[in-house]
């Protein structure tokens, strides 16, 4: 009909301009440093990742006998069924003690420049030795962990295969390396946001695209960018306005404890934001349960800008597109204890 003949060029023009908008937004995101999760296993320093090591690391990740009590595993606080964290404000560990900080997700942790809220561990193998010894977490000692592993022939055999040619393969260091190898596999690719970056215009809704635009325009990408939208650099929490003592407890001075430099008081690693919609509660204190509220806090604390309710909703809507495909992990069958396995101590 005449109407469609007249309208068709107009519709085509609109479609073309929408596509051009999407391309421009994609380019803007890339210029702001945002990147999709890379394909394939990441490489880590001094630790070639092999199938044997990944399999062993998975067993160790799920093995509660690495803890003094025999009931706490890495998965207790980094539950792979719930986004790689524990859904608590701050973690509960040995003897039901409550620790001082919120458990960050292990998902995509391999892409962080350093580990922990204050970046005090250089990488995942350095990190893994911490919680096993921490009094409020697994409360064990390296000698006892090695004794436990040596008491089960299947572990001895698997360490031998994972670290071929070594004189003493069953060691605390190698345990950490195997766990690191497993953690390399804990990535969540293919989120709607990754799909959009890779060229699929339809992967985000118009509202989510607006949220992405705001996320960049408001300056969130100044701190939360790269593959993990964060996890790279350190900033004062409260750069512009310090949040209240409930959100920023005065006794946790963040990176100051690592560097003992006055300017590092209350400095923390810009938190990685991948899978953020499934890892409440928020901040190192874990005091905020609502993602929109966390975004609003960032506005006042970091940007010195009071974001409107609509802006907050829009940015939070974008953050929801960062939930990727969760790794499907088959629960490992663990070796059975022997007479020489140290007994659990509650
Ligand atoms: C931090 C892995 C056991 C609670 C981390 C991080 C990783 C990790 C990779 C850093 C993530 C990041 O910085 O983004 C592991 C492994 C464990 C283990 C491999 C077993 C060997 C536990 C347990 C608990 C726990 C049992 C709870 C009792 C925490 C907390 C933090 C943390 C609270 C943040 C601590 C801080 O920033 O000072 N863990 N974790 N983890 N994990 Fe674990
Ligand atoms: C933490 C979002 C701007 C630095 C967080 C968290 C979210 C978030 C949701 C909590 C992460 C978690 O609990 O796992 C945003 C948004 C921003 C923004 C949407 C823009 C509106 C900034 C800027 C900076 C910054 C500009 C640096 C100047 C940090 C730091 C943390 C954090 C250091 C960790 C705080 C802590 O220790 O608990 N951000 N952020 N953010 N952000 Fe931002």
C-alpha cells in the first residue's frame, strides 16, 4: 500500500540509526576500558594449569578436612551454588566466630590484580594459604594439613600426578597451587553484557543500555572497569564523603594495614562488579542488602553526586546484566579417612 511504501524508508532509517547508536555505545564502553570475559583458561604465574591439578584443586576446595574442625571448606564461605559467596554480612568460621569482613565471590577472582578487599595477597595461590590458617576461618596449621593429606593414599597419588617429578609433592604450597588451578576455571562468561560487547545489539534492553551509558557518564568506570569491572586499583572508600560507621566501620582501615602509609587509611580495592546482583550483601562490611542502595552510596561517597532514584534504578538495571553463566561443578567424591588422619577438633 501507499502508506507502507512511504513508511518503509523511514523505518529502515530509524533501524539503521538504532544500530548506529548501539555501535557507538559499544565503542564508548570499550574506550572506558570495559572488556568481555576472555575465552579459554587464564594463565597464572608459576603454576601451569593442568587437568590433574584442576581436579585435585576441586577436591581440596570442597574438602572440609582442611579445617581444624573438619566441617569448614572453602565452599562454606564461597558457595558455588550461591554466586561463590556466603550471603552473610561477614563470614562465620571456626567455632561459630564471626569474622570482620564480607566474603567476596571466588567467581572470576582470577581476573583481579590482587586478592582480598585490601589486595594483600598477590594472587590466588598466595591467597589460599590465608583462610586455612586464619583463626576465625578454618583455624588449621600447615603441618596438620599436610599430615591430613598424606594420611589418604588417593590424595598422595593425585598430588604426585599433579606435580610430576617433584621430590615432595604433598606440600602446603602445592595444595595452594592446585586450588588456584581450580579457581582459574571458576569464570562466568557470556553474560548479557558480554554478549552486547561482542556485537549482539539485542542482548541488552533499551533500559539496560541507558544504564550502561549512565554507568560510564557518571564516572563509575573511573574505578570499576576492565574485565571484572573493578578488582584492579585502590581508592579511599569515601573519596568525596565518608559513609557512616555502619557501612565503613572505623576499626577496619583497609589498605593501611598492608602499606602502613597514612594516605592508605580506609583505602580499599575497587570491588569487582561481575555477578554483583547475586552476591548481596554489599561492601566489605556487608551492611547493605539492596543493590540500588549500594549504587546510591557509591554516588555520594565516591562521586559526590546525589544520583536520582531513576538514575540509581537504571544503573542497577545495567549491573544485573553482569550475571554470567555459572560454572557447573560436579561435586567431587573425596578420599576416605584412615587411622592416621588427624581427628577433627571443634
Ligand atoms: C577472600 C578463596 C576459605 C571467607 C577470598 C578470596 C578468595 C578466597 C579467592 C579473595 C577474593 C577477592 O579478593 O575478590 C578461598 C579459598 C578458601 C577460602 C580457596 C579455602 C582454602 C574461606 C573460608 C571463609 C572465607 C572458610 C569463611 C570462614 C573469606 C573472606 C574474605 C575471603 C571474609 C575476604 C577477607 C579480606 O578481604 O580480608 N577467599 N577462601 N574464605 N574469604 Fe575465602
Ligand atoms: C564498591 C558500584 C563508583 C570505588 C562498590 C560496590 C558497588 C559499586 C555495587 C559494592 C561491591 C561489593 O560489595 O561487592 C559503583 C557504581 C559506581 C561506583 C555503580 C558509579 C555510580 C565508584 C568510584 C570509585 C569506586 C568512582 C572510586 C573513586 C569503590 C570501592 C569499593 C566499591 C573502593 C569497595 C568499598 C568497600 O570497601 O566496601 N562499588 N561504584 N566506586 N567501589 Fe564503587
